[in-house]
C-alpha cells in the first residue's frame, strides 16, 4: 500500500510540475517578477561571466560553421551541421562535464530573486532579499552543488553497474538520466527550502518526498540549458518560479512543510 501511495504521489507531483511550467510566463508577466532584479549591483557581473563562458564555447562552433558556409555555400546540410554541432557541444558542456552546475552557481542571483519574489506573491509576505541574504544563499548554492554533483556521480555509477550486472543494459541511459534530473532539480528546489531555514540535510530529505517535482524541474532545466546563451538564463528563471509555485501548492496540500518548521524551531 505504501509503495502504491509513493508511486501515485510521484506521478501527481511530476504532472503538477509540468503543468505549472505552462503557467509560469503569464504568472511572471502578471506579477512583474522582474522588478527589482536589475537593482542588484552585482547582477551584471554574474551575467557577463556566464555570457562570456558560453560565447567562448559556442562561438567556436559558430565560427567553424561560418567557415564551412564560406567554402561550400549555404545549404540544409550546412545548417544541419550547425544544429548538430551545437547540440553536441551543449551535451558535453552541460551534461558530461557537469558545467550545468557551474551555470547554476553563476546564476544563483536569478534563482535567489525569482524564488523570493514568487513566494512573496503567493504568501503576501516579504522574503529577505538583502545582500547579506544573497551572499549566504550563494555560499549555500556552492555547497549544494558539490553535494549534488557527488551524489549524482555516485548513484549513476552504482545504478549503472547494477543494471549492467543483471542484464538490463537498455535501462541504463534512462535511469542515469532520471538521476541527473533529480539532482539538478534538487539544486533548484533547495532555494525554496532555504527560505524556510532548512539545513542542506533537511532539504535533501524533504525533497525526496517530492521526487516527481525534482525530476520534472530537472528535465526542463536540462533541456533549456542545451540552448546557447539564452537557455542558460531562462533555465534557472523558469525553474525558480515553477519550483516555488509547485512546492507551495504541495506544502499546502500535504502540510509537510509545517512539520519541518516545527522541528527547526524545537
């Protein structure tokens, strides 16, 4: 019976997460969540660093493609080559090299701002968004990223080995992908949990109750980060708003957040 409930909650949560992704844009526009974002004196520095890193990586692909076009002329094959090479570079940059986590560290300011602004709209209460609060969130993000990257690598190796041993090699890519998405999503969801003063350990334990949310967030972040430059900014922005809305709705439904808050107070 317990296993059935867990499975039901998993599908409930992942469906709700994807559904909320579809309502994020109207929510952002209606509540003008971007207001105050550019007031952060350090935001431009973070965006410039990220833009430079991405431009250097994908600029090489674009330069190579333009050289081929100059020699061979524009064609569908040339355009297809650009798309293929960009996707390949994106895959190795974000997935294989773990660069997806570096992007989230650099764009913590996006997660920080939009998660708090979203929660303010939902609760009607102001969330702390001072420089001191941001620095604390940035330090925590680095710790969470190291934790997530280690756990992702560990579980990917263990699960991949076990699946190979029992002869279900065809399941390996899907299972490892699900593991990557879960931990990628956890990094985002932790920004919501942090507002409620959870430790990283409490946050991870709490997020495991909502695996469907974490995987759902991770899948979309994973996909958006494959888009050059723009995706690196949109991924954390949309994920922060979606994760906050989804977790807030589920917290109200399950009353599980109140238990964590009580434990923290005690």
